[in-house]
């Protein structure tokens, strides 16, 4: 199973992902803390999963990253 943390590690780490995605290091740490990419990734506004895939030298596919890191529904 892929987690956001493992996908980032496979993609070169927080700094490399921050630079590649054009976001702050803090933003990447927020992804790790939440366990998912930002909402904009799932609505098609951003393409961070594709960047992660490229940074991992295609070891992870964008679809694989999106599916396995999708936010989990909250249960009451």
C-alpha cells in the first residue's frame, strides 16, 4: 500500500516534491499529516500525482498515487 509519506519519499523527499510541485515545504508536510493530497488534486485543478510519478521515475503511476492516497470518508 502506498501512503502519501511513502510516495513523497519515493519521489525524492519533501524538498524535491516541494520544488517539483511549486508549493512550500510546509504544504507538503500538510499532505503527509492529512494522509492525502489536497482536494484540488481530486477535482482536477492540480496535477501533483503526475509530478510525483515523474519524480519517482515512474515507479508509481499517477492513478496509483491518487487511488491509494484518496481521503477516507469520515465515519460518525
